[in-house]
């Protein structure tokens, strides 16, 4: 599992996820991160990412921890996206 270290201030941006087709929400995350891990050959790997790449890295690292972007939604975003999320429930597609 990669280690993700927060480096930047918080910023809010639109996110979606293939697990929730058609659902997008404003999610607040750090704007910059440092990532430490290993490559496919087991060699140490370290890089910094900012902007959209930092957002994507955090989104995918969350998946490794069982966290979905809907878990990071504000109360307002949950209310706004409730109809879309209900549509995706089993038996409603």
C-alpha cells in the first residue's frame, strides 16, 4: 500500500467514480501530496503530485482503504446527489 503525505492546502473540486456512473460531487482534498511506495518490481518509488493528479492519487488510495468518494461528500452534496445515488441502488437501474 502506498503512503500518501499531505503537502498542500485544501481545495474543492469535482469528482466522479466509475463505481457510481453519472454521479459527480464537489470533494475537498489537499491540493498536493507526496507518495511513497514500490513499483511493479518491488523497487522504491517516490513522487509528488499536484492538482488533478494529486486528486486522482488520493481517490485511488482511498479505494485501497475501502473509502469511496461518496464517503467524503459534505452533507449538502449528499442531499444534492441523493436522487442519483438512489437510482443506482440494486433493482433500480
